[in-house]
């Protein structure tokens, strides 16, 4: 019997108003249905926002330390259910078991960070420019937060947004990706078990076109946070511009790893294999370009191709597997379309480049890890986000050229340089225009307590993670307290009393 899932609105598990449904299936074996979910629309969003708006009245009054304690409890439950969540993630999203545990761990880390933040939800104090007067700032919640999350980190990213939003005193309406609704439901079940008051956390399943847009257009939603493509991000920003909502966007990437001629080659190889083919290349932070110094180019490629061909594809819940499927058929087709484009552009395909259908992989969306060499800057495969296991290798003859090539894309999320030369490492840190730079590490693997986000078309200037995500979900209140007992005029009473 196929499991039927529901929306969570005002503390109740409910069907959508229309009673329409959609399915979630396994990318590793498309014949298997994970469950059936409500295909919601604007009316469901209206109910969720109404509940969230009502709940906000009392939730904002709960002390931040107490809100944090609930999130700490969420972390504790996630620790207990880590294996179960990870296993479900291999089934519903398709990342391999080790990475699925990592994704869940990132959610646990985010919960405990928020727990701690509850006791250091600090404002500032400042002397006034006038005597006998002081100024204080407080962090305050915004109201209802509309959160639209992707499928590639189906536990971690909803926690990145929900936990700081809630700790800050907002209530939330979560619209998770339609490819991973069961995982979002499990997370909300855990939050229900932890004991959030009704209406504080709401979950509405369904398509971006109806549910997502209804959230963006709703007058009672005060802040929106979205992770996904730059194309959708532009649309979200324009609606939020028109409706004057605060909006935080985490969008595309075209991340590169540079390997200089003095680098530890085997270390750089381990890095690019993990960065390019981990999560089947479906991370915003994935390494999709490898920029090699000409002196090590041939040797590096020879070793890389061999190591890539050794990667094992199969069911992601099988612990011996290195690469799982991509998320769905449309995604696989898009990736294979880019392979075609790469060949037409004159890049040289040295391994992979096709759908892999051997053994257990026959019923899933598997793409053999793919490498193009002799890729030239400005080729489409070098510029556009592919979101799959496809790596473009570019040859350069100097450090300066490697930085120019790295920077010459519309995105600026993550980057990496392998070198033993400390001067080059620091120059790279200074000259690379991305939000994140790794030295002697791959482009993936950001930690939850540090700012996460990118420059240029990767976003609109906000940073999730760490302390910076709290800037997204709060308003500043500035308070002036005058204890002089007389009218003092700022900017006018400027003379110093003798
Ligand atoms: C993403 O792909 O949107 O840095 C998030 C990493 C992970 C998060 C990726 N911790 O690779």
C-alpha cells in the first residue's frame, strides 16, 4: 500500500483543499513509489499563512532561550533518528549513504547552533552623541517566513532556513521541493514531537508555480528564503520586490578547483573526485570545472580518468557504492544534453557521457561520471550550471590565468586552490571572487557555523549559515533612552558644554 502523506497546518495533518495529489518516486528505481502527497494550491497556503500569523502573536513572546531549547530537542530527536532519515534520503533523493548521514548531521549541527544562539541573541549598546542619553539595539522577528527549499540537501537546507527563522521568533510556512516531500515531512514530524505550539511550523506540499507563488504574493509573509536556480531566483526576487518582502536567495554555481604545478597531486585528485562526483555532482558547491597548470596537465588527467572509471554506481543505500543516481529523468536528460553540447563545442570527452543502465541501475537515472578535457573558457559547458556528474578540465599556463578563468563566469559560490606555495594561496584568497574559497580542500563541505553563500548571480548578497543567517530573519529595533530630563536635539545641539 502506498503511504499517503499530508500537509501540516495549524498543528493538524491535513489533505489539500482540492484533494489532488502527486507522487514521490525513487531516483534509483523509478518503479518504486515513496508516497503520495497533497498537491496544494493558494487556498492551502492561505490557511497555512493564517495559522502562522496567529501563532506569531504568542511565539514571538517566548524567550529566545526557550525557543532554542525546543530546537535543541529537535537536534536530540534527529540524532536518534539519523540512520532512518539517512536511509530514506538514499531512497527519495538518491545520494549515497555516507553523504545522506552527512546531510542529516548538517541538520543536527544547525539545530544545536540555534540552541546555543538562544542564549546569545545579542543586540548592541552604544553611547549617544548627546550627554545623558544611551542607545540600544534589539533583534526582533519579522513575522511569517516563507521558505522554499530544494531537493539536493533535503534535510540540511530546510533546517538552515527553518531553525534560525524559528529561533528568531518567526513562524514558518515551508514549501519543500516536490522531489523530496517525504523527508521534509519527517523533519516536520520531528518538530511536532519536540513540541512546537500549533501554527508555528507549517508545511505545504505542491508545485512551485502554485504553492511557491502563493507564498511570494501573500501580504502576510514578511520574509522569503529560497535555494535553487538563478532563473527561479530572479522571478522570486521580482515578486518580492513588488510586494516589498525581504528575500534571501542562494542560487547557482559554476565552481572551480585550481591545481598548481607545485600541488600535492594525489591530494588534489582526492579533492576533485569528491567535489565533482560526490552527490553525483548535484551540489550548488560541486566542482564542475578543474583548472590545471600545463606542467601537470597530462599526468593529472591520466590519473583522474583512471580513478573516475573506478567509481562504482549502484543503489545508494548499498554502502559500497560511490555514485548514486541523479534526481529525475528531466535532470538526466538535461545533463546528457550538455554532454552533446560539449562535444559540439569541440571539447574532448575522455570518460563517461552516457546513461548507465547496467545491473541494478537499469531502472534508475544514473549518469556515468563524465570528464571533458581541452575545454576552452567561454564554452557553454564551462559557463553554465549543469548540476550533474560532469567535469570540464581547462589548461592554463600561469597562476594569473587560472584566477582569470576561475572568475570569468556569472556565478561566485565556491572555489578551491591546491598549492604548497603560501604566497599563491593568499593571493588566490584575495583575487578569487566567490563567497567561499578552500585552500587544499575541495569546493564542497561547508560547515554550518560559517557564512554560506556567493557573489554575482549566486545570490542577492545574503549569507545563510553561522551568525549571518540571523540577519536574514530579524529586524533591528533601535532604542534611544534620554535621561537628561530636557529636550536634547541630535545634530543641532552640537557644542561641547564648557
Ligand atoms: C548546496 O548544495 O546547496 O558545502 C549546499 C557543501 C554542503 C552544502 C551544500 N555542506 O557542499
